[in-house]
């Protein structure tokens, strides 16, 4: 049975491989189109200021080339918001990571971020785009979800590192319950629910089973690693299988 949960493939790792040789192999746009043909329902990119993987031009090229949802992640600097305005992706996911960090490793909190979030969410809404905020269910202060909603956020993306780290350990049930309860509160407030970070073929079905209202998962690193062994086509289908709704 098909799933309402969409699989968006993060192609940052494809860009990292390309950049390592300074030419256009592999071609990020070509790979993205092939992934879509194989079943991917969206493409995610996270351009960083140093362009160490996805470059600004990639965002323009992907927006022009693909006919599925383009999700652009990033810290809401003036340059990032300008890129969003010029490319108009379907979804803009704001993450609270400064330029020097290796990967997104924390979620937004309202305290200390209210001005930049209000400004950014207003900007995104004015462009007619869907907004999402990267949040950590394990640490978000009580009441912040409601503040995000009032500020105009459409979706939240569950930062799933703690969920993934607890999988198959004695903490699994406790952490999974925390994520499920958090997602229900967010859903009841009217948020769409996305998820991403360290999700893989071992833990994805468990997340889906406990958070059935998931709208979208964004997966890159693990999916590309699996594809080294299985090939992209089999890997995409394997991830889609994990997201199927129960019969």
C-alpha cells in the first residue's frame, strides 16, 4: 500500500563527490532526475555559504529541471533568503546552524531567535512558500511550538538524531514515546510533520509506525551509503517500502 509520507532525497553527498574533482561528475541535476524516475518524491538541498557541497547555481538548476518538490534548507541569513526569493522552492526549511558547523546538530528555540524567525517566516509566507522549522523534540522548551505557529510556520521537521541513537537500545521505547507525543502535539496545533537526520533502513519503519501522520522524511547520507551496495534504484524502493501505510 502506498504511503502519504513523501520521501525527499537529500543530494548534498552527490554534490560533495562532484566537488572533490572540480568537474561535473556526478551531475547533481542528472542524478536528481534519475532519483525521481526511480521513485523519489522530492529533492532536498542544503546550500552552505562556503558551497562545500551544494552550490547556489545547483539550486537554480534544480528548480528549473525537476517537477517534484524542491526543499531548500539553510540558516536564514540575508544571502539565504535572497536565494529563496530568486528560486522559489516548494518548501524552505530553516535550520539554526552557523556556517562553521559540519552538519545540522540542533533545533530552533524561540528564546534568542524570535526576531530572525519572525522576519524569516514573514518573508517566506510573503513569497507564497511553505515554511518548516528544524526542531529537537528532546529539548524544545514547552510552549515554543505554539509560538512558532503564531509566527506563521507551516511545518516542523523533527531532528531525529536522538531517535536514531536510541534505536535498538534500552532507551528506544522511552525516546520513541517522546517523539510520538511531541509529533501529536504539533499535529494538533496544525503543523505538518517532517523528519530527518540519521534516518536509515533499520529505523525508518519504526518512526513511521509511531508517527503515522508524517508528511515527509528527508534522507541523504544513509541513502547514498546504502546505494553504494544496492544501487540507487533498489535503495529508493527499499526506503519507500519502509514508509508504506499499514493495510
